[in-house]
C-alpha cells in the first residue's frame, strides 16, 4: 500500500481510521509534553497527551454528529468549545512570583496550540496536524535558544538582589552609577531573604551597551555586600 493510500485511509471516516488518528494525536501530544517536562515546566507528558487526545476526540465526535442523517449539527461548535476550554486550562499554568516573574506563558501557549493540533488530527487533516507538531517542536527548542540569546544581550536587565541593610543599598547605588547603568525602577521585595540582615530588591536597569547579562551578574556577585543576585 502506497503512502498516499495510507493517508487517504487515515483521513477517512471508518472506525479504525478514527481510532488510529486518536492514537496519533496522543503520541504527538506526549512528544510535545516530553520537551516541556524535560525542561522542568509544570505541564508534562500526561497533560499534553490528554489535551491532544481530548481535542481529537471532540473533533471526531463533532464530525460524526454532523454526518448523521436527520441530525442538524454545527460542525464547528464543539471545536470552538475546545479552544475556549483550553484557555482556562492554560491560564492555570501561568504564575506571577513574588519577584514579579511571569512563568508558564510558553506552557499555556503550547497547551493551546497542542489542542489545535489534536483537533486537526481528529478531523483527519493530517497534513496540518503533523505540520503543527513539527512547528511546535521547532518553536519550543530552536526558537527558545534564539530567544534566550537575544534576551541575554538586551540593553534592559531586571535583577533580584539581596544586599546588606546597613550599607548595601547605598553602595549598590554607587556601584551602578560607576558602571554607567541607569536605574529604571527599584522596589523592595516581600520575599524572605537568605540572611535576616539583608534586604531584597528588584531593580530594572538600562545598560550602557549590549553586553552579556551573565557577565553583569558576575560583577554584582563579586561585591562583598551582595549575598544573592539573579536575573528575573
């Protein structure tokens, strides 16, 4: 059997073809989740495989109902409900930490697009479903490294830093001025510091040139009145 015949069969409406599409949606969803869990994100293999499978099931059911004689069914209604429902699930993965960090946006977006991938596979539109899978993997792996590279050399840097209460803030201001950095904003953090004698600050800086943020953090780490520093 040629590849064309296989694809035509998988895109058909027989029970076996639909079952195979559901398996494909589950497998591709789990592979997307594999990347997420490997990089220590909140949603992993199980979540993504279930989202993709559920979307495929809902879409296949929608098409089945629309094809039933004598039954008036909107073929887009269930699919639209899936897209809206996944929005609530994705929102649950987004967190705002005490250091003003927003985490989970990529996972939420990946959940949403995985649901769309599952719907395409469930509908038998395999070319779109498999292309979506390839682009999801490309975005989360290749573009992630590109994004990190751009961000790590941006002229804008946000840091969380813990300094001595006695002289740390004053010395820190002096150090920042000497380096030619511009303080865009500085706020006291409510997070508990490593040492009780320290205070935590969230500082937004504009750098004088596009230098590696890693090198800037190393400069802060060398200061004797700094206990801890990280980019946020």
